[in-house]
């Protein structure tokens, strides 16, 4: 693809899938990397106009190839000349009338960019399946935020389980009465995405205020000496989410405060409790963890 100054704007490689020659000219169908297909209509007479039409089907392509295809299509906007070279032959050049390509969904473009980030980080390929959903978009963004050293909201209002050993201390007494801040760490965090396992070492769950669902029962058990082995559930107050982050990535980024970043996905709402988090981005009341 070249502009009117004959500068190459973009290239894509592919294969010829069909070629037909007739009285009026030649039709060439090509399938390019990243899921782009073109049909070239080459007239027999140079005085007649030719045409290039595009179709896209990204299913089965890797995120990197899709991103390259999207950039190719974007740069096709207003391109002056297209060239087709088969088996290394001299390119057939076709002047392309100025046109506007239909813009791709910004949410899809952002999703592909997140997948490319994950491909680069984990050194693998993520091939787009026939169907994706909100969860795929959301977790791709969350994984990227975590790896980049940000804290963000866990999308589910989950509880975190703990087991009492039967002993009590001031911290436990406070937890079972008024609640308190909590940081809980797990040794790893894994996500299955498009048939690939993406795993991060050591993740932290943080809340500025958790309560225990079984607080009254646990207090009685401690008083009676029967609390050893009792299961309790820790839950952030008021339907707020756990804030998750990767301690090593947070430290490597130079951040010393856990500030919750929004998912910032077009067309997808933030966690319903995000706006009430005291340590959300832009709020003056940040919380050290």
C-alpha cells in the first residue's frame, strides 16, 4: 500500500486463494495474515478502472496478526495506490480512489491491544476463538493491569476463607467486632484464556475494611475454647470489591501506595462498588497497604 508520494504505508503477506481470467479482465482473491481477505478486479484495458474490496474474519488469528491487520486497514484509509505481488513478481499497481474504511469497534481494538500485551509478556500466542464475551475482555484488561503494577477491583464480590487456630489476640478481637483492614496473599494466580494458562506469581487481595460473616459465632467459640478449626469468611463492607495487585509488580513500578485503577473498558461498567472505594484513582484519601 502506497500513498500519493509513493511512500509505502503498510504491507501484509498472504496467499492467493483464487485466480480467474475472462474477457473483461482478471479477478484475484487473496487471504492475508490477520484475517483480511481482498478481491482484486484487474481490467484488461488500462483505461478501465479496477477495484480492491476487503473482508475481515479474525477468528483463529493471533492477537499480533490481528493488530497488524487492523493497522493495515486503518492505513488503507485514503491510500492512493495498492500493489499486489504474487510469488515475488513485480507488483501490479492499482490506483485506489479515496475512500473511508468502516472504523472497527474501539472496544475490540483495545481488546486486541490487551491480548498483544499478554502475548508479549507470557511469550505465547492467543488465537481469537469464534466467540468471546464480556469476561474475556474484562480479564484480559485485569491481567494487563496487574502485570503493569497497578491495583484494580476484582470483578466478583467474593468472600475470603480463613481458619481459626483457637487462640485470640487484639487484632482478631477487632476483626470480630468492628472489622479492620486486611491484606491476604496467595502464592499464584492463574487465568485460562483461549486455551492458554496465564499464571502470575503471588497476588494480594486488599480491603480497607472487612467484616467476618460468622463474627458472633466465632466470638462465642473463642470464649468457650471451641474455636480451633472453625472456618470464617472475610467480606469487604457494603458490597465493595477486593482490590487485587501483584506486590512484586507494584514495587517494580515504583508505587508505594495501593491506588485502585478503573478497568476503563468502553461499553463495560466498572465494578458497582468502585466509586465508593476510598483508595480509588483520583480520590484524595489513599490507603497504604
